[in-house]
């Protein structure tokens, strides 16, 4: 692995654990066992490092969303596949990371907003329309309105005034909100499928526990 990739990997790990603001370039260098000069040979400053780390995360998210849409057998299955992506991306992530980006890295935050308000909004709208065609989601819901509501609820777990990090985790909150969304839009037929996927997920989780 080239040094630039090693730096981004270590920075990503530290940002997730401690937030962005509290992680210095000195600490990244120390954790890698290199000099700070080595870091600056690859990145002009912390702002560039943050931008590249977050940019790669957004690309990864887009790739996963597109794979899930292609793989899913129905709209609800697509959402449950997304839950696994959420678990992988948000596990052990410091919820303050989004606030740090917004406050200290405005260009990167604009990149995030474009991803959220264009790509993610379209993914959610298309999922809702797919679910309506499959009669898994209620035909009377307005896809544009509900997609925007869903998009904003996705951001709620990062609000530490509502969900303090010492009481809640991002993964648990996001999964609770995803299921809340699903039961709200689903038909009775859809409810049965949600319950089926919940049971399958619970069974897989129990089977993967240490000692099983």
C-alpha cells in the first residue's frame, strides 16, 4: 500500500473514532510511525486530507447503494441490504463527525450535501416508487414528500442534543429509524415481508455470535 493510501486509511480510522476536530496531523503521523513531513508530502493540509477521506466514503456509499438496488428482489429487500451497509459504515463512528465537517471543512460539507440532496434523495424516491409498483408500499403516499422526510431522519442520529452519544449509537439509531420508515410506508403485504426479513436478520445475527 502506498504511503498516501496508508495515511488516508489511518486518518479515516481516527476520524471515525474521535471525530475530525480532535485528530491532529501530528497524531496521524505518530500512529503511522512516520514524520509529520511525510504526511505533508501527500497532503497540503488537513483540509485536503479530510476532503479526500470523506470523498472516498461518499463514493463507497454510492457504489453500495447501486449494488443493493441491482441485487434486491424487491423494494423492502433493498432497504434491508442498506441496513447492512449502514452497520458497516457507522459502527463505532463518532456522531460528532458531521458537525466537525460542517463547521471546519465547508467545501467538504458542500460535497456531502450534494451527495445527500441529489444522489440519496433520488435513491429513496426510486425505492418508494418501486415499492408502490410492487404493492409493498401504500399507493397513496407522495414519493417526493416522504423521500425528503426520510432523508432528514437519516441525519437525526448525528444530532447529539437529541441523541447524546453516551446513551445511543449511530448504528442502532439508524436501524430503528429505517424500520420506522418501512412500517410507515408499507402495505399489509409489505408488513409481512418486513417481519420476514427481520426474522432472517435476527437469526443471522444470533448465528454469528461468538461461540455459535
